[in-house]
């Protein structure tokens, strides 16, 4: 049983990062009332922006590159954690501006637009960085392993789990304890009422879209050393995110967190002993839960429930 503990840590860290991706996805779904199929590609873009910020190639500015590379790796990694979500958030704003012509129309228009945007982003990544897999270096302080008793523990997994907890806690504080968070929650429940109260709905959607894809980018930066960095990695992130939203209950923050932990532990523990079942395990978990509770773990009761 003790041998399970490191794998359990791996599953928890993976599940918390899955939850962070899903929460950004859920914010966009709630306020925009459309599914952002480009969410995974923006997650991947966050990884690549972080790779550039940690191992830069400034090209025409060799002096600037030499000065920047001279900074400690920990400083460059911290800059990547701060700037990657900002850069991806700006791309998200551009995408939201393009989506405005689809509001009030058939949801298929929004789905097709974001699907096309996902393809464009993925191909742009290949054009700029190539198709070969890359690695994101991490500071020595959070890399490597250490022993506790007879068990080997990964420092980076502890860092990933702790950082994901911090970001989820900050998101909860923002949504529950600030007036801006109250506006975001109101927009998710009734956007027309928000507009009737004099709140600029267009600005709210722009901000929420940037926040949602920024959370995906942060998760991408932290997951880059675990998964590796490749153009198609977004698909590996967006599918679990969608499952987690439904599994936890649409609109429930803590439901998404719990569902993320369950999915992460299922994938982590199964992968340790039967790797060929690791991805299938989260689908089996999903089927098992929704079979007995169609609205998810914390979803509100609807007319579909008997």
C-alpha cells in the first residue's frame, strides 16, 4: 500500500491541474453560452510561450538574449508563469472579438469558429516552433526527487499540486469575495439581467474569456514538464476538461475540483499499473457517475432527473 503513495501524489497533482483547465473552460461556457473548442490549443500556446520565455531566441537581438539568458533559471521560470497567461489572454480577447458576430445566432456558428481557431493556433505553433517535442526546463529547487523512508517523491509534483491549489483558491476568492466576481457569477446565470442592470456585457465577456484561457495557460506552463510540449497536446487537455465539467456538475466550482481529483487519481493510479487503461479509466469513471447521477456530483436538479 505504501508504494501507492507516490502514484497517488501524481494523480492528485494531475487532477488539480485538470480542474484548473476545466474551471477556465466552465467560466467561458457559463458567461459566453458557447463551448470554446480552442481552449486546448490556447493551453498548448501557453506551454510554447513559456518555453520561449525560459529559453528565448530573440534572433536579431543577440545582446538582449545574452542578458536575458544570464538571469537565473528560477527568475525566467517565474516570468513565464506571470507572462504566459497574459499573452494567451490577449489572444483570447482577439478570439472573443471575432466571436461577437456569432452571439444570438445558432450555437453551431460559435462551435465552428472556435474549432477553426483551434486549427489555426495549432498550425501557427507548428510554423513558429516546429513539430518536434520540446521540454520546459525547471529550476533546481523544484526538480529532481527525494527520499522519505523507502519511497521516492518528485519535488515537481509537490510544486504542481501546491501551485494548482493556490490558483484554485485565488479563483474562489475572486468569485466569492469580490464585487467583480459577483458580476461574473451573475453573468453566468442571467446575462440579460446583467445588461438590464447597466453592466457592460461585451466588456464582461471579453474579460471572462481572457480569464478562462489565462487559467488554461497557467495550467499549461505547470504541466509542460510533466507532459512535454508538442503542438497537439491541447487535445489531451480539453477532453478531460469537458468530462470534468459534466462529472462535477455544470456551474459548480467545487464539483469541478472534486471531479478533477477523481479523474486525476483514476488516470494516475491506473497508469502506474496498467498504462494501456489509463485514458480509458476516466471514461469508465464518467460513465459510472452519470449513470446514477445524470446531473453530475454537484449539479442542480433538472427536469431530466426522475
